[in-house]
């Protein structure tokens, strides 16, 4: 068992843990860390891009649970060397995400630290949360968009190559309106943060299902993390309705497997570059 | 303007910011960071004590707003070198605080990092929040317990001297039941985290009042931070009721000033040892 799993196992057996966020009485609470030299290197992105992405990866969790993000709390540890201009760039990134998703920053903490370490809590609202546990035998399994680019861009960054500022590694693309629209047809969902294979393993464990793949999924696609695409399952009878809505929002659907009795495990480990 | 104030000024003009927590529709949301080499050094406390204190300083905010903490989200960055035994010690500290205050851990994030950096969000409930803005002209101003010891203990730690494991620096003492009981008589409140002088300056700014001190407050008392005692104001007519309740809960009261027209500023800077 890795340390993260060991820690989580010992900290709580709460029913709320194990999904993208915790659903309680109409609210979804989610919290993610975004730390320098763990999730990013400062050479890779501007401070505005870093702050923006730190919000987006958190907002992604809310959307994957069919919740609308409302409030954010930010814990921001800032290097002593940062100038007021640097601080302004950071606030611009946070505020850009807040504006796009209509989120209010309601609190948090600011401290001085050796490096830029951000933790964000998002409070969201939903009347119809979608969990990782809801996939049913026979469901079709689908992800949005294109997978693989993020990992390739990350490899480039490690080789000190430049990547496009439109790379999903810099600026993940979320599709909230599409997902809220199809939500009534969706049985289980999560975002793809660790890579499709690892996230399928989590979905398998949560919903107690296996997968019958329609075709082989390449490693390029399966182990690319931080994609923040949506992974979800639905009854085959809703396929056309979902495809129609996807077309309307210009979202690419990849229906790649059927949920079956069984269990899915991957041999791949967490891609995060800290390991 | 220091960097923290600069950042906060630029990040949000939200009415929710500027108190111990943000009150929205019956809930109070508060978030505090507790970082290695910023708030503690690992030689000073056991991992269990660190985790426990990281929770307590957050719970203190909820109590100071007359809210009952219900849920916690933890962002925990853990050094690679930590053993499973270390992780267990951490979880024990978190769980001890949760048990004492009947809090459920509902989520968060665990990552690998160079040092132990904790951020915690507490979700609390209250039907009668108390803000820093509520102090009225003529109010009596009071703090609980004894101030000064924490700073002395911190100085000892810097000199590599030992301190008692019962030191409030290791284990802050909160008085939730006392405060909930007197809450209906309280006009404004906050916890003492930066030191009485600095916190009085904040209270002055929030409530737009000054203070007439009944006697001189020594530097020993005024600049001792991380005390987590309660600072609050109330109408003189409620003095006896509050004193009676304090006696019942064995809480020491120090009524040291009267709120007057004016403004209070201190020449002292934030005591946190990061500076």
C-alpha cells in the first residue's frame, strides 16, 4: 500500500471519503493541494497560470460530481522573494477562474514559505450528486476529449522544451454546461486526474464492476494524468441523448467500454512526477 | 503594507473576508495553514502533537464565531522519509481533535513533499454567528485565561530548551462550552492568534472603535501570539451573567478595557517566527 492510501485508510472510515468530493445536505466539499515541485515547477508556467490551474483542478472535482462551485477558500504559502507584482499575478489567476465559474473567494490563509504551495477548498451545490459508486452492470463507459497530450507535454517540460500555452497541462478544459446537461442520464462519474487506467481502477473499486474494452487502449492514452476530462458511465438507452447533447456543446465522446461483472486493475503507478 | 495584507486586498473584496471564518446561510467556513518551519519545527513537538494542534487552531476560529465545528477537510503534504509509524502518529493527532470536538473528516488531499505542511478547512454550524464587527461603544473588552506563557515557551524552544508538554504552545486550551453559553451576551469576538495588541488592532478596525484601557498591559502579555484565548466585548449590563457562567466553567476572565470612539494601533509586528 502506498503512503497516501495508508494515511487515508487510517485517518477516516467516513462514507464521505473516496469520491471527487464529499456530498452533505446539498453541498459538495472538495479540497486539493497544488504544490511547487510536486504539481508544477515555477519555470513551467507563469504565476497567473499556476493560480488559475490550481483553481481549475479543484473546480473539476465539483463538476465531476454534478455540482456548481460557489465558494472557495485558499491557503497560499508564498516565497519571501515574491514581489507585489508577483502577488498581483497570482491574484489575477485565482480571480480569472472565479470569474469564469462564478465563484466567490470567502476566506483562507496566506503565509510566507520557501516555495509556492496552494491548497484550495471548493464549496459547491447540487441537488443531484453523481458518485463513483453508481456504475451499473451493462453501462457504457465514456471519456470526453482527447487523452495523451498532457503527458507528452509534461515530458517536454522535463526536457526543458517549450509547450503551447494552450496545452491542457497549462490550462485544463472543463465542460461544466455539457456535463450538467447530461447529468440526469449519468450513473457514475469522476474526472481523469491520475490517468485513465488508474482512474478506471478507482471507478472499478467504487462501483464494484469490471470493464469489457471495445478496443485496446494504448499506454499513451491510459497513463496520461492531469487531463481533467470527464470519465462517466450511463445506460445504453441514453446513448443517443448524450451524443446529441455532446454535439451541441462540441464535446468529443469516447465510448470505449462496457461495465461488466469483475474488477479492473492496472499495473501502472501514479504518474505524478514526485514519485 | 505587508505581503499578506497586499495579497488579501487584491484577491477579494468579499464581505466574508476579515473575520475568523466566513458565515454563509448557517455555516461558518474557516481555513488555516500549519506549515513546518513556519508554524512549528519538527524538533519541538511529536507528530501527534503537530497534527492535533493543526486541528485546534482551526477549531478555535469556529468557536470564536460561536459556531460548532462539524466537518474537516485536510490537505497534508508529507515528507518522503516518513514511515508508516509516522503517518499513524499524524492520524492519531488529527483523530484525537476530531473526537474531542465531534468533527468528521470528510475529505482532503495527501501529497508527498519536502516538509510537513498542513492546511485545514473546517465547516461549522451556527444560528447566531458573532463577528469582529459587532463591538459597540461602551462595551467592556475581555480576554480569557492567561497571556504571555506561549511566547516565553516559544523563546525557550528557539534556545533549544525544553517546554512542558502541557504548554499552550503545544496544546492550546479552547473553551467551547463556556463561549457557547455566554454567546447571547457577546457583541464581538475573535481568538487571540497574533497577540493581544495585534488582535485588538484588528478588532478596532472591524468594529470601528478604540479602547480605554483600565490599566497598562505589559508587552509580555500584549505580544504573545498563538494563545488561542478568546477576545470578546459585551454590554456592561451582562457582566455579572458572564462572570457567573465563567465561574461555572472555571474560565478566568480579564476585563481590561472599554470600547470608545477612536482607533487602536499597535507598533508591534506579527510575532510569527517566519518574519
